[in-house]
C-alpha cells in the first residue's frame, strides 16, 4: 500500500511525463531484460544504413524520422541510445520502435521481446503462454501459404491465366515478386495436401486458409490471383483473392475472413510498405483496391494504401493519424466510388486531419489513370 502511494506521488503528480505512467506499469526487471537483449545498432540498422566511426564508438546514418540528406542520426552502442542532431529525436531501443512504428510502449516492449526470443509475461499481453504460441503458429502458417501461392503463380500450368492477367495490368516480373503476388490452383484440396504431415487442418482453418461445410474441409481462394495482406510490421496475416478472366464466380474479390491475427477493420493494404513515404511526405493517399495501390507504387507514388474492400472505419482513421495529418482519398471515378468517398468523409470530420478528395477525370480509377 505504501509502495502504491509513492508510485502515485511520483508518476501521477502534475508535470510528470505521461511516459512515466506507461512505463512503470510494466515489470522493471522484464523491461531491463528486453533492453539488455536488444543491440541498438542491430535494431536501428534494420531501418537505417549505418556506418561506424570513432573506432566503433558511434554509428551514423540518415535519419528515418525526417527527410534527411546529410547523415544526422548517431547511434551510441556503449549507452544503447540514439539521437538525430537535426530533428532532435532520440532515446533508447523502446523509443526507437515507438517513434518508428508509431506504437505504444507496451506494443514496443512486446515487439522487442519477440525479436529477442523472450517469453512475454501474461500480464502484458492478456494472453496465456498457449495463446501466444498459437499466435506464432498462425503467423508461421500464413507465411508458409504465401510462399506456396507465389511458387504456384510461376510453376503451376493452370496459373498462366493469372500471370497473363497481372502482365495485362502492366506489372513486370520484378514488381510481381516484390509484392509477393500469388495464385491458388483450381483444386479444392490443394493447400490441404501441401500441409499434410506439416500443419494440422485445425490450424489452417483457424488461419482462415480453409473452411468447413457439412463436415468436409475446402480451400479458400481456389483459382484466384492472390494479394498478401500484411500488418503494420510487414507480417502476412491474410489474403485477398481476385477472380480471373473466364471465371463464372460472380464475386470479384474474396478476402480472408477475420482471424486472431487479422482484423480487416483495422488494417490498410500496403501500410507497412508505404509508411516511410507517408512519414517523409506528411500525407497518405487512400485508394479502394489492391491493384490501384500497387500501380501507384509502380509509378513512384509510394505514400499510397488501399482499403480491404470495406468502408473506412474509425479504427482505420485512428491508424492513419499515427502516420500523417493530411489524407487524400482517391476513390474510383464511378458512382459507387464517389459514394464511398462521401461516406468516408464522415469518418474524418471529427478528427484533426487535413482531408482532401482527388477526383480523377473521365470516371477513371487510379490504375487506369
């Protein structure tokens, strides 16, 4: 009781930084274990090309928090800290992840703990050790499926129509591989056979790679071109499947149903890839479809994301605010696209955001334009 009173005096007193409240809520020994297990040079080096100087006592590189042209970020291995001497952003490994990924302290702590292979206390995640292990397996099996789908696109004889469709969109092989586009053959058991003796059907079903009807399992995404949906940290969590020319399926797109690692109301397609460009430009362009987003990236417009075939939600808006204050909606020029843009405006009106709507001529969508 006395410790709690001291804690309140120290951390809830007027003028105390809010980080004190956030950080103190987590076990000190675990925070220090994570800090000790994380080499800041290696961590920053995953995002910034660093060069050693002063005999390795410092490492310098272009700052990733502003449009830096002369290396102004310095990493100090002995102190396990960093600082940009231009924009004045600095701190420890937790600060770097929080600023880089626009995350809370708890989220940064979890990311660094997983990166270091440390077991996370249940009070931090609210999940048991078994649940944590299951989440890791879900990420693993979706990554495995992505690799299979991409190989199928290039190697399966039935994938020719998928390759022709992507090439007809103006995508070259390098772009297709870079965005990890894929294909599922016209076989309702294909993925299940690939998983035999490797992953149980229950795991595939929980990852929403397969479904079940009348006691029989079936693959999702059959005979469709596939777009990998990734979370903010670049991990594959789901897929969007597009119908191919000649198909009799009247559903143009089929997205993975929601799962423990995929919540479509919170994610935007391409956010991990576009994050740096959004930060540099201070703005984000939002399109309706995967192909619109990819085409923009292909032509050098990289601060672009796309909705997942759903209307923008309040969660989307809050996620976007973490990265940019200026939002530009570029929905399709047809009536449906303009109606979707009008509905999206309502989500932004109550937020402190500079909102623009770009209307393309001749009712074109972004990819056509």
